[in-house]
C-alpha cells in the first residue's frame, strides 16, 4: 500500500531533481538588459524546448507545494502551529511566484516574443528577473519555519539548525541582487548560488523527513539529521 505521507515528505527531493532536469532543457536565458534580438532568438527560436521545460518546471512547483504541506503537517504534529502556518504561507507564496515567473517566460516563448512589440518582450523578460529576486524572501521564511520549528520540536540537531540559519541569511541577501549586471545581478553568480543552497537545503530536509517516516532513523538518533 502506498504511503502517501512518506511520498509527500519526499516531494522536496523530487522538486529539486525536476528543477535540475527542467533547467538543463530550458537552457541559458539572455542576461538582464539583453537586446531584443537576443531575446527573440532565445524565446522564439527555442520555443518548443522552452515549452517542454515549462511543463517539467510546473510539475516541480507542484512537488514543492506538496513538500510545504508535508513540512507543515510535521510541525503541527509537533505542536508547532505557528511555524506550520509560516511554512504554508511562505510555501504558497514561493509556488505562486515561481508559477507566475514561468507563465511569463512561457508566454514569451508561445507567441509574444515572435509577434509582439520589442518593448513588450524586453519588459516581460525583465519582469521575470524581478520575480527571481523577490522569490528569495518567501524562500527565506520557508527555510526559517523549517529550521526553527523543527529545532524547537527537538527533531533536528543544533548543527543542522545552524545550517538552516545560514541558508536563511543567504536567501535574504539574494533579495538584494538588484545590480544591472555582474555578480550581484538577478542573473548573476550570487543569485544562482543562493538558489542552489536553498534547493539543497530543501532536498536534505526532505530526505531526512522521509527517513523519519520510514523508521530508518534510530530512536536514539532521531534528533540528528543526515545532511
């Protein structure tokens, strides 16, 4: 019989795997401030590839929402209702931003980039990058709800809690990446690193919760995650 609770706890790992696959298919998007010609070449020229990646991205976002619900359930079971509510609110906001960002990019590939005004194409491409930056704020809140809530419940170790705090700070800094180009731009190296760190934290926590659900973590070591 399928253990649904265990499946949803593991949705964080599936989310990250699908994100990696979709990103590889999607390819490298033109940088912030790219010329209209480059944008049209990417979104219209690689239309089919982008739309295929869009479907996979959206499945990934659904997995993220399931993991948010699973984490909230774990926190509620541990009588950490406030942290559970924070996980639901931040997780839903993350999912909404990711869906809207992908909607904009899919719309560009579907028809806008090839037939619309160059100004519209550039504006929508920049708008998607704005969403990339804003996503870091609910992401920081989600990591915080998991790290603080599970630490108070005695579910994770102090070491993993410290890692969670560091990830929260990195994510909040990701919300300041407003440079027009370079390391601190929305498409710069720091933004990518911060997002990867958040994704890795989600995957590790997801795997740990799966092990707890399946009883793979011994009772005397239940408070120590396996990073």
